DNA sequence: AATATTCATCGTATATTTACGATATACGTG
DNA sequence: CACGTATATCGTAAATATACGATGAATATT
C-alpha cells in the first residue's frame, strides 16, 4: 500500500491527526478541562471522567503524541497543558478548511 | 459500560463525531474537493484519491453518517455536497473549543 | 528502609476502522 | 431486453482503538 506521504499533503495528514486526537468525547473533555484552568491543570483528570486512571493515561498519551498537549514533570506530579504552538496550528488548518464555502445548491 | 449520553454532553459527543469524520486524510481531501467546487461535486471522487471506488464509497458514507455531507440522487449519478447546517455547527463547536486559552505557563 | 503517591505501561479482550475485490442495485441507452 | 454506468454493499483480512486491572517506576514522606 502507498505510504500516506506519497499521496496526501503534509498539512492534510497533520490536520487528520489533530482531528483524530479530538475524535473521542473523553479527549474533548480533557482538552476543555486543560483549557479551563488558568494555570496548568495537574493530575487527577481521571476524577473528572468516567474512566479508569489507566484509560485516562492512554488518552493523555494520544493527545501528547498528536502534539496537542505537553507533559510537564514536577515530581511526583505531572502537569499537562495545551501546546499553544500546535493548538494554534490546528486552529489555523481547521479555519482554512472551514473557510471554504459549502455548496449552496443542495 | 456506561452509555456516552450518561457521561458526555451532547455537544461533546457531536464534536467528537465531527472530528472523527475528519480524522482521516482521505476524508479531509474529500471535504476539500467538495468545498472547492462551486457547484455540487459529482461522482468520480475516487479518481482524485489513491483509493478504490468501494473504499471511497465507505469514506463518503462515514462523512454522510456524521452529517457533514448530503447525497443528492440525480440518476444515474449521485451528487455529494457539504451539509451547510452541520458544517456550520462543527465550525461553531470547534471555534468554541479553540477560543479557550492555552496555558501560558508551560 | 518502608510506605504512599502519582503516573505510565503491560497484558488482554473486544470493537471499530481501513482497505480491497466481488457482487448487487438502479437506471439509462442502444 | 441486454448492456454500460454509477454507486452501494458484502465478505474478509489486517490494523488500530478502547477499556480495564495489574504491575512497574520514580519520588516524597514517615
């Protein structure tokens, strides 16, 4: 099978990855939580979600791998916060996509 | 397992569904294609993608199920176009999510 | 040193996604 | 009516996602 890079543009792949990171309600909630704190939000995110600690950790990993959040180690806790650079990039890509006009005929 | 509606808000579930629909580069391309036509874009979308007709049909189904596109049957062809209502809703939800400030400390 | 706290990772089960070729459906054309 | 065109659906294989409990690793506290 062709590799993605052969076929899709870099930006398309990145946007798809950002979208994928946001494609689960738990991860939407996590991003909202992180965004609503005016300082970095620490640890017990699991307490706010109907999920086990290990599952939340997995979701955090996905958000981190997608580049949307950053882990800030301050032992024994780890503070997560939104990665401003990629968050802005995701917003930019999405804005570009949405600025295109939807068809008015249908 | 708990049902999503027990736990996640309606808007969170909807936003996650929209994001999921956009979580594959092929579907990003399809949305771009549809958006770039100033009339509804007809059929041979597969010709623009490195995918078989059946796979493209599946992706179209996912976009349709997510409510992002509408199928307009004009036999023997089917015209797809972006569903303005839901497209706008997705944009609104995403804007609301992104308007939240990223943490400035990390 | 023993214990508690915080978080990641492993192992695992199940579900979903992705992709394709083959086939079915619906319609128009010769 | 036979055939072509456009598209969906089926069957299937492989990959990925989701979730949990158990365990591991790192550090702080007693």
